C-alpha cells in the first residue's frame, strides 16, 4: 500500500488543486460520581432480607458487600413482576430470564467512552460497524434497543435500529441485555434486547467535572486530509455554510427534475451551479500533524424534600472531539474465482473528525412508594469526512483515477420520557409515555474524479484532468435528509394474588414515521479547454469557469419515484403473564403477547411523474407470541433454567425501498426490495448458573433458534460496482453455547500493606455459535415482485451474515477494595464473519476482527483537597488491522484493509 505521504503529490488537484424499574428495584438511584469497583473479595449470602443501600456522592462507593446495591435497571413491565419468593441483590440471579447487566461500575472498568464499546465485553455480544450490536451471531436487525424501556428511533438510512456508539457512557447508569424472550418486551426479539437506563437523581447533591485527551498511533501527529467547512465545525454544528443556497432551494421546491428543458433554461442551471461553487466544501488540504482528541463532561444533581414529596434533579452535558485517519486498500473483482487483476483497486486515505455532543436532564418526584420521572436526552453525532484515493479501474483501461470526496454527516437524537410508578397495596401500576426524534442530514456530499489516461499522443496523457463530461472525470454533489418521529406509550400492572403467585398484564403502543430524501446532481460541461481541465476543484467550479464555459448543474436523482420515501410502523400490543413459585425451588414465568403491526413504505413522487407506486410496501400482520421460562433452584446459590418462545423480525425501512444508497464507510451501493416479509423465530435455551459469591458466578448455556424466511443480503455486479440488496432466504438455524465466569481472589495473604486490601479480578466469557441457511432446489424467494429460485441468491449451508463461530473476552484486573484503584487488561477475540454475500457466484465477503488487547487504569487521588479520578487507557495495543476480504484458492480480494493503530488517552475527573 502507498504511504499517506505519497498522496501529497495528488494535492495538485486537491489543495493546489425512563421507564418502570424492574426486578423489584428497591435501591436508591446509583451515583453519578466517578465509579469504582464493585463487590468484595469474600462475597456474602445471596438471599437478602433487607433493602440494600446504594452508594451516594460523598460516600465510599466501594463499600462492603452488605451495603452494595443492585444496579439501576428500567424495563417495561417492571415493578415486582419478576420477583417471587426471593429477594437477591444480584439481578442476573433473581431474574427469571437470561440477562446480563452492566452496571455503571462495570462500564467504568472497561473505560469505554460509548456504550457499544462496553457492551462488546458481554457474553455473546459483538459490535459490528458503527456501533451496531450483534447478539449470539444474529445481526442488528435481530437486536432491539430500548432507552428506559421505551423504543428508540434511528438516525441511520440503512437501519431502523439505533447505533449504540452514539450513547456516551457518561449518561448511562446501566445496560441490561436479555437473551431469552419475555412477553413484556416488543415481539421484535431475535438475539436479544438491550435496554439502556439513564442516570437517576441522587439523594445527595454533587457536581462532577471530567475531561480527557488522547490520540492514536496512525492518526495523531501524522498526515491526514481535511477541508475547511465552517469555523464552528469543531463543535459539531455548522454555522450556515452548508445551508442549501436559495437558487437550488427554489428549484427543489418547484417539484420538477432539475434538467435542461421547459422548466429550467441553461441560464437557470448555470445560476444554480454558481450558487454551489462553495470552495469551503471542495478544497482538500494536507495536514502534516493531526491534532489530539479531547472530551469534557459536567454532571450535577441533587434532591430536596418539599413536604412529603422528594424532588430530584440531575443534569449532564458533554462533548467529545476525535480524529481518525485510515489508509485503506479497496478492491473489487468480477471474476468468479477471483483470478486476474482486480476490476478496481484503490488506495484511499479517509480522515474523519467526529464530534459527539450530549445533554441529559432528569426530574423526579417521590411520594411514599410512588415515583414520577421525566427524562430528557439529547445526542448529536457529527462526522466531517475527507477522502482522497488513487487507483485503477479496468473499465478505464490503463488509466489512473483519482477520487476526492468531502462530506458532513449530522445525526441527532432527542428523547423525552415521562414515567409513573405507583403502588397500591398488592397492585403495582407503571405508566409511561415518550416522544423521540432522530434526524440525519448530509449536505454537500461532494465527489470529484480526475483521470490520467497514460496514452501516447494524448496532450494531457501524463496529467490528471477533469473534463466534467464523464469521459475524463466528473463532479457530483448530493443533499440527503432523514427525519424520524416516534411516539410510544404503555401501561403495566402486576397484582399479587398471594405472595407466591402474581399476575401481570400490559399494553404498549408505538408509532414511527420516517421521511427520507436524497437529491443528487452532476456538474456538466461539453467542451472545457485543456488548461481548465487541470484546475483544482474550487477553480474548476469557480464562478468564472461556470459562466465562461457553460457548466450546468443537472439532476441525477432517480426519476422513477425512489428518490424519496415515507415509511411508518405502528404497533399495538397486549400481554398477560403469570409468575408463580409452584414449589419452593421451582419458579415459572409464562405468558403470551398479542401484537399487531402495520408497516408501510411509500415512494414520494417528487416530480409528479406518476411512477414509483410499484415500489410501495404495505405489511399488515398480527401475531400471538408465547414465552415460558422455568427456573429450578438446585441450591441457594445454584439454579437451572429452560426457556422457549416465538418472536419475529421485521424488514427495516431502507430495505423495502428501491432507492439506491451509497454507504461511504464501505464504499458500497445498497438497494432495497419491496417484496420482503417478516421473519418468524422459534427460540429455545437451557442454562446452568452458579452464583457462588457476591458478583461472582459461573454460567453455562446452550441455545437454539430456527428462523423462517430470514432476511439476508445478496450482491450483484454492475460494470465496475457491486450493489447489495436484500431477500428472504427460505430458512436458517442457529445454535451454540456460552460459558461465563467471574471470580475475585483476595491478595491479602501475600502480605504487606499494598496487598492488604487488594484483589485479583478474573472475568471471562466465550461463545460458540453455528448458523446455516437452508436452501432447497425447489425453494423460491421474491425480489421486486418476481418469484425466483432461492438458490440463485443463497447457498445452502452458508452462515448467517454477521455470525462469528467463536467470540471470547477476558478481563484480568487488580483492584483495591478500600478505594478506587483498578488496573485491568481487556482481551477480546472474534473469528471471521460474513459481511455480505459474494456477487454472481463469488465467495462471500468476510471481515476478520481478530485479537485485540486493551489496558485501563483508574486511580483515586487527592487533588487540592478534591476527590479526583485519574484514568489512563491504551487501546488496540497489538495494533490489529481491519480486514474485509474475499478468498478463493489462496487468492484474496480486499474490500477494506487498513491499519487501526494503537491509541492512548489520559483523563481526569473531579467530584465536588
């Protein structure tokens, strides 16, 4: 691969060119102060008779086992619904379902800055791409994400699930992962549900300030590429530079395609082109010394008694600014056996400046055993991206091709939830309502292509040129906008008939509405002089060139009705379940959920062409979804579970519309299939658990899933590009096993003051998963309304997309039980997994996560009389590369190959 510095010569044309509490939560909210280690070396009795006390700001959060609290967890259908006949602090033991809980202390131990990074340490979970969590090898479509028990909208064009890397760990108190289905959750449950619980108001007032600086070995202090944009870009907010200019906006509002003809004269098209000649978004600059990363956060809160009512408040605000440069080799082959030179091969340098801004405001009122909470969350995630590539395209014969891309992606999430938890004797009643809005805007997505023909006799054969005619280069621009609104509400009631038997009923409603528009354009010229063709992008599209040489803007958005779409998903659900202690050692939870859903995707006829109605989808289904779990207590610390259920998975909005979409991260084109239908899953699991001491356990589980009509990707080749689409495969099965262990070893026997209060923490998990598609000779699938043989798109026995056979995590830590002092090594490993099907009979495309080693150290220090936490992180110490490739008979084609680099950061937190 070329070194980044070799791209300097190319700059001739670039620069010079809250919801109900679950599991009988009787604890006070967890502290928002800097977290510390949990548990005690010796553990304690598992059966609790007294309400545990949570640590509060100003106390020692470490404490002993007896004054440790369960993590703050909120899910729908909460209250005491899952607790019958026993009250244990360990949520994972007392829950009748298979759950994993990351408390704020667990999250802090990993040192991760976002919740997706922390979740990848959980048994059976892996994080793929930009923060999408895969549970037990099932893709993100099979994972459900909730915030305080309420659904979330997604700012992602290709998905309906929200990427979890946009959630900073500073605003999350705990994360619960439930892998066996219970009917109080939505029916879209495949691999599991991930419920994030935001921080609650504390009993004592506090203020914490924290910040960090860091960088990575491949980016910080090394060469990267940027473009100016606007002076406020570092905040994640544009100052108006990227607003749609007036002439273009007027043309967009006309409802006509922006093309030469009766609606737009050539003078109109030139005037629109001039309005887009914004050099601040088109000039790429070389930076020889990329800046460091930084983050800052402030959190405060407290409570006050007003009569018999306790009022509480918590607020948090933060910003993180990171730089990341990747030099990636991106190839593509049209040969079935990958023989011969690649069809395309590009060395591409990508520099991302990512800014995440977040804010949390929580208000609460407690009176007696009743609580009302109002939680508001704001997250804005912006990526300013600059890409520069040089390579070859066999369709261009012996030509060299240079591509320059600049982009700005804004993702924003606003969430507001109102929750009431009420207790009337033997009746618990939880009410919740919420509104959430997500947006994604991508203005001024620019691409410039220059070509060097290397042809003898061509006067510019040894130079990179752009004639804006398509033969020797082009220039394009696009504007995208996505808006999604989600209203949700629900009610859950639990009545204790007798202490050993409880009945639960509930209702849930959600209404999601999404609108997405993408308008794409090309700058066109018919006869640019040779000297002009050699100009850098801002001069090439300067006002004088546009006026003097007739450069016009022409729309390339599809005029078949797929340039924009509306989508909606409305669900109504009701459930009933019984929780019974049928024997002193046997607990049963059984119920059924009835769920109706109407899902629509409708093409917006932007140009009044009358086309696009054939691309619409209207799915209207209802399901009875039963679930049962039996928990048998072998001993006070030991139990065995079995569970079974039926669940569903729905196609995501973007998968149902035939609008083309380019994923700039993978450099691939995606297109939907309006003929997709729901998938149905049958789930079974058996699990042995031994909680031999507080926060210490060994678990072993086996699981099986059968999926009817799973939605899988397939790919096809068009010219020098690969297009990925979606179809229902006939059937798939998935099975596997999980092993988890968490153990603490006191070190006081080693002698000396240093080891007197220290312990060794060993935390590990391993997941084996195997999946297979089942495709018979007579099986069919439907693509764009046409029934076709399934074997044309799927291979019998192939694994599901995103499934790794082996996933493992190990944490080895040294911790002090008297105060915050942690040093933790974190190791993770995952075997290769399919990212997309190979096109036209080619081998599948795999990514290879491989092995990763991290180190996190946290220490309590006294700084000028203040309680402070110092944190040091070293990530990817082994500098494992990212690899995504096809392989056949020893030959490899790299879809993406780049160095990730090792990274370090140093942080400081102050508590007042």
